């Protein structure tokens, strides 16, 4: 899962008790800062009649997950954007206005994002690199796939890949991206707490930056489901944050202790905890 998460429900922040009640931001592309707008990092903004207007400079050559997230996080930190619904609405607006057509915009977004992840230019690249090194076997199920960058990268590596996400929109985007690239990724709508897959149907099941979106009971259930479906390995990766990021839909702050608590709470044949750009719990199913 990348930073823009389409799979979870909107949340609120203490700074803005009802961000979901705000009208969605309005987004335009402008190579220069428009008159009346104020520059904030990669983006510029103004507020008019209670509506946040955002201008961005990105086109088909530059649009990517990394620049969208970096730009919007700057607005969050400046107190201009609040809550997951506002964040995701702004992100979708930036992506869709980066090219003349929606298809061109999404194609460029995927091409550039995948290239940045593969070359290490994205801040999220080390997370994907670690997860790919931990895979065991030839079949992989990514749970909570969002845009599906990890699933697509695994398919490029020659693995047989399935992916699921609770968001039909995210699944549709991933399916179209896989078809454009001729990659055999089988994407489905599915909930991490009730996976629509048979027992022991994938060698490796990944939960990458997913469990911070769930409450403790949901996280335990999701881990149990992953262990049910995995033949050889479950890979769990989580961020370590000072506070949960509501604009990303994060519900809980996780630490190394949570990884050990999860390992003690579920049956398994072996568990390993790794600290690298957050925390990792690698479980061997007890089949």
C-alpha cells in the first residue's frame, strides 16, 4: 500500500472536528502560481467562499504518487487540508488534471510512480524493496493493495500475483493498469478481515501498511485471515509514527511492541520481527 489510501473510511482530526463537512477542494493545473494564490511547497492555494482551491504544476512527465503525497502533506502541515476525505479528493483532482484525458493522466501516474519505486527515487521504495526480499514462493496475495504498485512490481518480477482491496475504485484502477502493461494481476474487491480466498491458496500473503488502518480487533482478525490463506509466509509491514496520520486514514499508533503482541496472539510455526523503515513481522503459518 502506498501513501494515498483509497480503502478506508474518512476520519477527523482534533484541529478540525468535521473535515468531512467541508466542500471538496477544487484543483487546477497551472505551471506558474496563479494570481491570488500562495505557494506552499510543491503546490499553491487560496481559500474562496469557504472552498480550498489548489493549483499544481504536474504534467504527464512529472505526476507521481510521491509528488502528490509530498505536495498535499505540506498543505496538511500548514493547517490548510484536514481529514482523509479532503486529502483523497485533492489527490484525485491533482492526478486527473495532470493530462488532457483521464486515461492519459492515470497511465502517466502509474508509469512514473512505478519507475520511482523501482529506481529508489520514491521515499516509499525501501518499504517495497524490503517486502519483495521477504517473499517466499512464486504466488503472492497483496491484501489492501490500493493503487497496486507492489502487486504490479511483483508481477514484473515474474511472480503470480493476486491483490485485493476494500475499495472498488482502487481495484478498477489496478486492473486497468495491469491490462495496459500486459501483467497477469488478478485484482478483486475484498475485506482484509474476511478474505475471499481459499485456505493455503497463496505462498505469501502481504499486509503492507494496512494494519494501522484497523482497530486492534480488526488487526488480529486480518492477521488470522492472512495466516489461513498463506501456505508459506505472511509479511506484515507497518509505519512507526509519533501520532497516527488521519489524512492517510491511520487509526492507531503502532510500535515494535505491537509486532510482538501480534506474534503472541496468533498461532504460527515461526515469527521474526525486523526493524527497517518502520516495523515488520514475518510469520510462518502453522499448517
